[in-house]
């Protein structure tokens, strides 16, 4: 029996739960059961010509396709909106998502209100508008609504971000200012080759051997956000066929102190994933020393989970991803969820190295963690994760401070996936 793509991990876990009720675990233990089942499943996959880690097809392996000068037809526009959601989805149409309940309706209504407010205040200025990737957010809402106003705004933000930050800083963004999805979408939707090249150069930066090696270093200058941005940049570069050109830095004597190109995105993705998964504690926490003093930092775990899910959905369904996401969400719920405040804490314990050093609830950040609950519900069919996700969303719409530009972006940059994952999970029941 062979399983492809999303169903494989869930099937393996279901078989393990079934066998675990018998006498077998007394003899060999749960770990041995899983190893044996994976071997049998792998053999079955090989027999039928499929694999649990079958590599999917990139969205645009040939890079950015130039858009015709006369603009796009309605059919072409619809196809481009589908491409947006293939790259950074899934997402439901706004009305369909809002119909799932009061919290979903409030979520969509608040977006309309605050998106307009922040556009009036920030315009396309990258520094004011694009922390946590408002360009991406507006591309997604264009795809969800068909409203070309969002497309126009997304394009303007993406261009300013690329020119005024990425290019102005020699294609060397910091990890926390790496907002590559908006640029990748600009490449695909507007056919802008320069945005595609910018994604590739940023991926070259994250591909430096020291960064890849440090992905599992709990004591070094590493955290879940850097892990997430590394995985995201590599995945997007692979998805859009971005060239690995490197970042030259010619010196007066002719030597090049720059960053080399020629990278193999697919190979680097697999190496990076292995390093990242190795950094998780057996109980599901990530105990980095930098800025968190060995405590779990929930919103950054959410960022990483979203990147892991994108890897699983768009590149390869590595069997280590589902249990890693599950362990992290189980830990977050049991140790970092404040039921009274309907929010996850900002930081699990006190840490003077963290500029906020805040161990209280942070509802502004709930939605950065939300998508993982929907995906886990879809993968496993366990309604526990749907119910917890609903509680996370309810706390976010109740307590988030959307007046802040950054906080608005944090609330909407990945959370739109939850309604889609949730509906997909309902459809499997």
C-alpha cells in the first residue's frame, strides 16, 4: 500500500496508534513499531513507483515570465491569482472563510477596516508598511477577492522594498527583514525579473555554510525566525526558478569578497531541514540561548511551523515534519497558552537578553501560530487541533492591536491559511 503527499504522515501515525493498542508495543516498543512501518511503507512506495518524499513540481521553474504590455485578460488574471495561492496558499475566498463563524467574520471585517487605514498612513513605503510582508498580504487578498486595488498596492510595496532596502543594502537583508514572498509573487505576477533575482541573491546569502551549519546550534546566534527565513528563502528560490547569481563584492585590487552563487536550492532545502529538525527538544520546545535564554518563544515557533508546512506542501512531504509540528503545538498549548487571556505568552520565561523580556500574554501574535493548528487538523483528523485553532483565532480577533502597522501585518501574514486548512480537514471527516 502506498500513500502520496499529504496523507502519508497521517496514515503512518494512524497505523501506529492502532498497533499500539495490541501486545506488540510490550515486546518491541513504539519507536521500533514506527521504524518497521516506515520501512514497509517505503518498500511499498518503491514497488508502485511513488515515494513519501516525492519532490513536487515548482510553480515556475523557468523563472519570471514577462507580462504582455497590453495587460492581462480576465482569464489570465484568474490564472495569476491561482498562482499566488499555489505559492503562498491555501486560502479561501473572503466570503467563504467568513461563513465559518463569528470570529472568521470579524477577522475579515477587521482586515478591510485596517488595510485601508494603514494604506492611508503608510502608502508603499517599505519601512513603514512591509515588516512581516504586507506586499504578500495584499497579493493574497487580491487572489481571494479579485480586487485589483490590492494588486496595485502589492506591486508598489514590492518594488519599493526591493529598490530601497534589498538593492540599497547590497542584497543582504537581515533575517527579520527578509520578506521574500512578496518579491517572489511580484516576479510571478508582474513578470519582474529583478525581483526574481533578488529572491535568488537573498537565498544565496542564507546559503552560506556558516548559516546552514548554525541552524541546529542552540547556543549560537540562531532562533526559529532565522530558521524560518532560511527555509522560506530557499523554498521560494526553488519555486520560482530564481537564479543563484551570488552577491559580488569586488575590491580595488580585483579580488571578490562577495557571496558565491551556483547553489542547488533543492539540496540545500534538504540539508537545512535536517539541521532545523535536529534543534527541537524531544518535548517539542526550541530552547535557543539567543534572545530567549533557553525558553520557548511561541511566535517564532509559529513562524517556523509555517515554513515547515510550506516545505511539506510544496517541496517534499518529509516524514519528520508532521511529528515536529505536532510536538511543538502540543507543547505550546500545555505550557505557553494562557486560557484566561486567550493568548500565548510572548516568552516562556524571563530573559534579560530579550529586549521585550515579557512573559505575559501576547494576543497580537496569536495569528502567527494559527496556521499550524489548521494544518495539523487536516493531516490527522483530530478535532482537538481544530478546536484549539478556533480558540487561538477568537483570542486574536478579541485582543489584537491592529492599529499598529507591524501588528496588523503579523495578524494577517499567514493566518489566512487557517480557514482553508480547517475546511479541508472538515471535508475529510
